[in-house]
């Protein structure tokens, strides 16, 4: 009870000091408020933008992909002829292997039964030239089964015009990216020529145009039915070059990739490998945002430190009188520590409110993008973690800023001060 009474009395004295220096108290509180507001706003906006970009990128990449990769032969004819000699061969040619996955369709059916797998698709990917008049553009054509591919990448939502369903009903039909269609100056219903790596030419009809928001894909990629691309490449119906998988838990992808590579002897990659640059960029941006926000809060903390230090010098006689009346060093320390806590708590709460209002306001701001088809307003994140982090750091900063001056006040010698 005595401790409670002493703290209550210390709080009363702290409020009196703060009212006596109301202007400085308001400035210190405003500094904390501004710091936390900027922290909430910057983190919410930048993380929201990062989340949106990642969502667009991850939506176009599988969690796990199996494929064959052309490699240089590990040994050559000289090594086999003279195994005990030191042989030096320059410019070893890559092995002549097929890019098709052996027993690919059967593996797709087998993996469909795996409880970890949410969706799976077997497809054929090939480099081609798109030709129209004098235009000749290098790109990629993907032979797909639309239902499987749509379950993976939600292709239907990315369609700008036309239809994906015509791929399975109309021979020699393709759906092109919006950038590719713009470069070739074609629209739905137009025809163009496709030239394969073997030099075979085919006339195809554009039955749809899609937009993913990823420029590299939209400028060079197209979709056709699996049977159509297999016919273009003159390969059997069992020929597929890629198995793409989405998992219920994407964090399982790295471990599962190693498991499937060892089991089927294919090459593989996972979403972390395929998007490593994007993930590293996200981490760097977070460091920058947190660094700027922490700097602002530290500046606010120094403001509180200076205000309380000046207050101690101005209130030396008051402190001496309080100690002469029987106030302990702990009581004096609480007087100034409570002032810092009040400033920190008030500033932190106001910062959370203003930060939320600023973030909410920008989230309602319309934003039209010619690249991102699904973006109609500025993306922000309202994760509670940012608010808890901002509030906690604001309180810790102001408490530390108040603790150091409070120790100085507690060490004041009342006899020396009262003697002058």
C-alpha cells in the first residue's frame, strides 16, 4: 500500500511538472506520435506492396517443378580409353538428351494421390518464333491441359479477352500474352505463324489474350493445348517437359523437391529458388523501412531525454526540498520516469491511431495500372504485428530516455542545493 501511495504521489508531482512545461511536453509527445505514425504508415504500405508483388509472382510460379536439364557430359571418350592418364578436353559438348520426362503422365497421376499436393499439371514448353508479316519474335509456347493449369495458376482470372476453352476444341489455336499481342499487333480472331526449333511452320489462330502483370511473361509467352504443341514438335502423346506442383503447405517445397528428384532422377526447383531475388529484395526493403522508423523514434527519444534533463536542472530546488521532506531516491526517480511513461504512452497510442488512419486512407486511394490487371487501389498491409511492434518500441524508447535523467535526479544532494 505504501508503494502504491508513493507512486500515486510521484505521479501527482509528475503531472504538475508536465503542466508547468506544457509546450515542451506537447512537443515531446508529438515527436513520439510522429515517429510511430511514420513507422506504421511506411511498414504497412511497403509491406503491402511487397505482398502484392509476391502474390503476383508466386501465382505464376509453381511451388515445385520437375524437369530435365541439358548438361555437359561428366566424362569423355579419352577418359574411357585412357582412364589412368590425365586428359584435358576443351569445349565439351552438352549431352544429346531429350527434355521429356520419362513416364511423365504416369508420374503426374501418381503425385495426384499425394496428400501434400493441392494441384498438379504436366505440360510441354518449347521455344518458338511468332511471325506476322515482317515481325519475328522469339518466345515460348506452353502446351497445357487447361483444367489442370487453371487449378495451378488461375488462368481464367487473367484473361483479358477471348476464351481458354477454345484451345481444346479449335485445332491450332493459342492464347497470347498481352505484351506479345501488342508487339505483333494482333487481337482475338487474328492468325499468325509459329515456327518451331526444327523449322516447322504452323498457322495458328489467336483465341484469347491474357495479362499476368509480369512483363517478361506477357511479352513472350502463349498457351496452346497439350495435343497441339505435341503435334507441332512431332512428339508422342506421352511427351511432357514439365511437371508443376502446388502444395497445401508451400514451406514443404524444398524438402519435397529433393525427395522427388532422388526418386524420379529429374532436375527440380522450388519457389524459393525461383524467386530468390524477389525474396532477398523484400528482406532488404524491410531492413530499410525498419531502420528509418527506428531512427525517427530514437530522435523522439533524444527529445524526451533533453526535455527531462532540462527539467531536472530547473527543478533542482524542488527536488532538494522533496528529498529533505523524506522522499527517497526511488520516489524521485519515479517522478521523472512517470513523466517519460506518460509521454511515451500518450504518443504511442496517438501514433497508432494516426498511423492506422493514414494507412486506411491510402488503401482507399484508387490506382490504375496498365501492368497489374488486378490492382485497382494502392496495396497496404494491416498486420497487427506492425502496431504491436511500433507501440512496444515507442514505450521502450521513451522509458529509456526517461530512466537516465531520473537516475541523475535521484542522485541530487539536497544539502548542497539548499545551501546554494
